[in-house]
């Protein structure tokens, strides 16, 4: 699995961090998403798919 | 034997989330997604922000790429309206005359913008709900120095006012409520926003709109209702305008469901805690009013986050119901891969945000309909504030303006389940005192 972000679209909702805190974080100054792990281990895959589905700004793209 | 299709009506945030979740959870049978707009599924929040501003073009709003949509193997019917549903047989009728008997239906038809009598067909009078609406308004506001009157000072009116000022137009925001967004966020946060709008040169007026002045089929002004206008402002009951935006709320798109007694369509489609409106019929997003298990009353949200979350929840619970249904199981089993999901009540922590100028509001839980609100302004000029919303002795909602993300997430945790008011107050104080 490979993750790419279109971070310009991020509205800082933070839902990705709630769902997959080991993969996503937010910048302190403006809350914009930060990718901690672009190729997360298998144990994280379900959480990442969930984060991509739930992100309210369609920022997260998952390539499998 | 082949399975009947699952159908999702409404091809926007909630409908797309539902369709994706049906596939992710194992539905391999036919899946029809019906949407009456001609466009591929796109996102609405940027319509009143980046798109209206001109910073983004429509392609940026697409919720999924063509490839991502193709991977879902949908029978995608765009530009197609559902015109009826027979709940008992789960049969849809479409505006092309087709009848579509389904194994299950998810209704995600959202809401439509309200308008005012006399507005129809008037050049220069706009609403803002769809991409076409936003492009039309953007085209109307080409250049600078338009005289724009925005009717309605809720979240949509406020966001549009901010963008229009940034574009250099003359903006008057008219509302029947004296303080913008007060119904959604309370008077003190509303007053903070009012200050921000005034500082950016927006004229705020309290009045009801009685009608339009026109010339040759185009709007030239807005007439305010006599007597209802604030006494101090009564002298000016006509506001000149070349463009008017009606941002006066919306009505759930349930008209197409007719009056099937199996469905309750008073203020949205009424659902149980599982998002089910009737056996095999589910609803999600702005159109759905459901029994929130934590808040113990029916709620309906017009929030982007809820659309995705509820779409996913409705998909899960529909599949769980179909798996458990009596009758011909071979059809379902053939079309399904893996273990069927478990039925779960839909109990989200509601979330919404709004961007106005550089101010970002983020709110969790229920902020409307509170019986007490405690607002702490941390920095008036910097528009940094936090507010706590209570009902029946418990804190049920929280709002942050200008707080760092870690603190915002901390506030969410605080009201994820209703907490006694005093305890919540202490925790908000502790959470915002540090960092
Ligand atoms: C300008 C604007 C700005 C917003 N900003 C924010 C924000 O900052 N933060 C936030 O939290 N929320 C915001 N929202 C709200 C958010 O966009 C909605 O909550 C979300 O779009 C709801 O998604 P939905 O899929 O339930 O409904 P909708 O997005 O309304 O989609 C319903 C779709 O169904 C179609 N449809 C209706 N009837 C039929 C039929 N009979 N047959 C076929 N198709 C039908 C409609 O045409 C539409 O395409 C904003 C909304 C708007 C309009
Ligand atoms: S969920 Fe989406 S919008 Fe929210 S912080 Fe993560 S990437 Fe940004």
C-alpha cells in the first residue's frame, strides 16, 4: 500500500488522525495533515482505507 | 440466480461513501448509483470557499478520480432522477420511465436550497447549493465592486460574505437574527464573527426581506419588511443590489418519495438508530433524520462529515440486514464475499467546520438547541475562543476558534459522550490553559 496526499485540499478536520494515528498527524500551526508513513505495514491498512473514505475533503489517496 | 441490485439514490458525499462502503464490506453484486446532477460526484464545502473565490476550478472538487470510480464497478446513472419508491417491494422508478426492483436502497438525496417568492427567473438572484449554482454566482461576480446583498446570516451566508469581501465587492449581510450564526453557535461566538465581518467591511443588517426591486427582469434591490427591521435602521428599508444571494436554509429532498405511509418524511426521512427507514430502506447524510442513541432524540445534520460517516453506517447495516433476512439466501450469498458485517447503531460525534477569512471554526457534538452556553474568549483580536454547549445539565457540544489541532482533538474526546456540565467546564479550562 502506498499513500499520497493532496494536502492543499485538507480542511484540518483531523478525522484521519483519530482513525490512524500512526500514519497521519496534523501540523501544529494550522492543522494541515502530515503523512507519518507513506507505506504503512499491513496491520494499518484497514485503518488507512477507513481514513481515506472518511476524510471530508478527499485528501487521502490509497494505491494498492 | 443473480442478485437484485443494491441502489443508492443521490450521488454526492453520502451516496458515494455508501457505495464505496458496500464494496469494501464485500458486496460483489450489481450496484446502481443514481444522481440527478450531470456531474461526477463532487464536494460541496469548497463551493462557498475556494470555488467561489476562483482559487479552485471544478475539477478540484471531484470526490474521486475516474479510475477510483471505475474500480467500484458501478452502474452509474448521472443526470437521472428517482421519481418514486415503493418501500414494500423496494422498487424505484426513474425519470426515464424505468422501474428498478432492488434488494436494498440507500437514500442520500440531501437537501435543496430554499428560495423566496418572486425570486424565480430574476436575473441576479442566486442560491448556492450545487456546482452549477456556484459557477453562476461566480460568473455574476466577475470584476470588482458589485453590490451584493446576502439574505440569511447563517453559516452559508457568512462564508459567502467573507469570500465576496475578499473579492472586493460591496457586501450587505441581512438576517432576521440580529447576530450571525447565533442559532448554530450561540450569541457570543456569533458576536465574535460579527466583529470579524465588520472589520472586513461587511454591512450587517437585521431585517426580514419582503421582496425585490427589479428593472427589466433583473434585480436592482432588496426590500426589507416594514416594522420588522430594527428600529434604528428603519429609515433605509431598500438595499440597492445588482446581485442577491439567498442563503436562507434548505429543505430535505424527500418530495420524490411521495406519501408512502411506510415512510415518515416530516423534516427529512425518519430512520431508527441503524439508519433504517423501513425494511431494506436506509438513509444517510443531510436528508436523514435518525434516532441518535447517545443523544436519545431524532437528529438531522447538514454537515459534510456526517454525510460520509452515515453513508458508511447505512451501507454496513443494510448488508447486515440482508444477510440475516429470511427467504432466498442463495442470491445474497452469491453476491457477497467474506463475513457479513454486524449491525451497529449509528452514534457519531457530530463535527462541522466553517472557514471565514482566516478564522476556522470547528465544532463537535450538538451546538444548536443548547439550553446553556459558556464562551471563553481567549484572544478577542486573534478571534481565538472556545465555547461549551449544554442541555439538561450535561455538556453536549464544544466549539473551538483558532485553537491548535491537538487541543481541538482533546475537546472532541471531552464531549464524545455527554458529561456532567461542571465536570466538562473544568476539563475545558484545563485543556485550553496549557499550550
Ligand atoms: C456551499 C456549501 C458549503 C458547505 N460548507 C460546509 C462546511 O464548511 N462544513 C460542513 O461540515 N458542511 C458544509 N456543507 C454541508 C455539506 O456539503 C453537506 O452536509 C453534504 O454535501 C451532504 O451530503 P449529502 O450527500 O447528504 O447531500 P448532498 O450533497 O445534498 O447530495 C445529494 C445529491 O442527491 C441528488 N438528488 C436529490 N434528489 C434526487 C433524486 N430524486 N434522484 C436522484 N438524485 C437526487 C442531489 O442533486 C445531490 O446531488 C456545505 C454545503 C454547501 C452547499
Ligand atoms: S481527515 Fe482529511 S481533511 Fe481532515 S485532517 Fe485528515 S486529511 Fe485533512
